[in-house]
């Protein structure tokens, strides 16, 4: 499910990454634990004729980055390596500490973590090498890729205060080298991380009613599956006016889960304001991948769930909204 969420929202997030307009949430990340968690995801992205090797320095520093975007960047580089090895081979992920002195193409100074993704594939031709980070540039056949994978890596690295570069020779494979800032503090141990609270809604599973407001069919289908897995009965509206019409026509909801940017002349934030006037106390959770929407929502006292979200993040956001509603009721 987590992999499907990333794929379903990747187009918007990758475009925002390249333009450096996405809203990041940097945190201290233990790469050793993160790569352990990602191994199944990375292996699933590779074919059976490709081996995956992970080499991590013993004294590896924690890195300061947005966890979701870091995972997506690593996955994008692994997929790029896979496609460069049509006859099979090996993908090696290396991470180690690096102190940079301002020299070289990055011009970075200070403590960084160096992450390399190496493949034994066909390599990249010199006339292509300078264009691989361009949005929509791809050497794959039509329908085989968006050309946004490496542009996401580039935008993520730059917005995180780091750098990415590529080294490649035709017939000898490719290295994608990512430098990210070292975190000054250690991340919280996974053992003490709080589990997301259970959805505090009374009634048997399947009787929890949610109105999903989403104009994109693919995103709506995926979000609906996640919500049903959390025990909700889901109705969908394709716009804010359609959502208001459903509620006025007698379709009850225990919570409204809405995208922010939608057609129809009314945003998700405007929908939330109108619902506060018409249906005081009805919980509303908004979701968006745009940083501007995040600021507008915060100004209204509305917390936004950033796309792409994981199942546990969705559950926690809904639980918080419903819990606040029940405690004030």
C-alpha cells in the first residue's frame, strides 16, 4: 500500500520537487534503520536478474532530510539503475560520511552524508549525461516512464541543502552521488516512536462514514481503498460544490476528507470554511502536495496531510480530527 501511494502521487510530487516548491519536513534520519525498512521496497522494484547490495559505514552519521522524499529519491535512482541493466547485473547502495571544503562542483562546506547508487549497466552517453536531470527527459520508449524520476532527486537534493551528481561511462555503469546535510542530533529510536492512535469512532466497522472529495480518479480510487481498510464507508464527490450538494441532500458523513486544489471554483480550504458555517462540528481533514496550500490551511487553523501520505499517517490524521470532535462534543 505504501508503494502504491508513492506511485499514485509521484507525478505531482516530482514536479514540485524539481521546481523546489514542495513543503518539506526535515528530520534526523538513521539511514541504517531506513535502508533496512526500504530493502523490501527496493528489491520489489528490481527484477530477479538484478542483485541488490547495501554498504553502510559503521560510524554513519544521521542525515537531515524529509523522510518521504528521501525514500522516493532512493527508489527513483534504483529504478533508473534497473532500467540501465536490461541483461541483469548489480545495484550497490553505499552511504558514508563526508566533510566538504567548498571545492568541487557542489561548492558545499561542512559535514554531509554521501549516498551513492551504483549500477553495472550500459552507462550514459556523454551527449545525454548533461540532460538526465531535465524534467520529462527520458531515453525510454513512450509509455515506459515520465522522465521525472531523476528530476525529483535533483530538486530534493537542492531544496535539502545538498547536491547530486552523476558519473558514468558507456559500457561501465553509472554512479549517482547524493550529498545531504548531517543531522546535529540523533533520531528518536524506532522503539519509542508512538504508534498512531486507533480511529476513535464508535460503531461497528463499516458504519464509519466519510465523504472523500477528490477530482482525480486514480488518487480517489487509491484513497478510497485506504479509507475502507481503516473501517470507513466511503462516498466520493469530485468537487467542493458536489460535496456540499451531497450533504444537503441527506448523505450523512462523520468526516470530510478533501483535496485542497480542485476544479469547480472552490478549494478544499473554502469547502472547510463553508462546512464550518453550515455544519459546525463536522471534522474536516485536508490533503495537498502544495506548500502554498499548507500555509493557507495553517492560517485557518486547519492541518494538512501532505501528499504522498502513508497509511499510518492517514490514520493518525483522521484519528486526531475525530478525537478532537468527540472531545468537544
